[in-house]
């Protein structure tokens, strides 16, 4: 590994965003395994800093899943194949949009007592 790249890794880890740091510090690792899910349906690559951050989060115990329906490479550009598992889908979807995951679901109680 080149000296400049080692320095890049250290600088990225030291400059990790405050939001991510708060999540790392406050997560209850004894009860759940934290998960990071990335949905990438663009032609753009993840930045070197993003890939280093994802690798760091994985090292400290988080599960990382990157879904790329376009089948473009992203983390494969920087990480060696023995560091991650790659699963390819049988078909490629270029214009697949992500569904709205913030849609409010009715709770069990609200289904019982509809007004």
C-alpha cells in the first residue's frame, strides 16, 4: 500500500462527519448489528473517502450493503475482492427508482381502531 494512500485513510478516519460519529458512539452494539444500506442507481462512482468510510464502518462491526441495479462498479474500484462479497443479479435495470421508504405504516392499534 502506498504511503499517500495510507495517509488518505488516516485523514478520512480522523475527519469522519459528526453525524456518523454520533451514530457510532450511541449505537447499542450489544443488542443489534448496525447496518448501512446504500442504493446507487447512478453512473457516478463512490468517492475514495466514501469507500474508506464504508470500510472503516465495516471494520468496527457494521454490516454494509450496496445495491447497484445498474451493475456499475463502485466499492470494487478501491477494495480488494477478498474484503467484500459481490452478488450480481441476473438482469440490469438502468432506470430503476428507489421506492419511498418513509411512507407511514399503520400500526396494529390504528388498524383496530379506524376513525
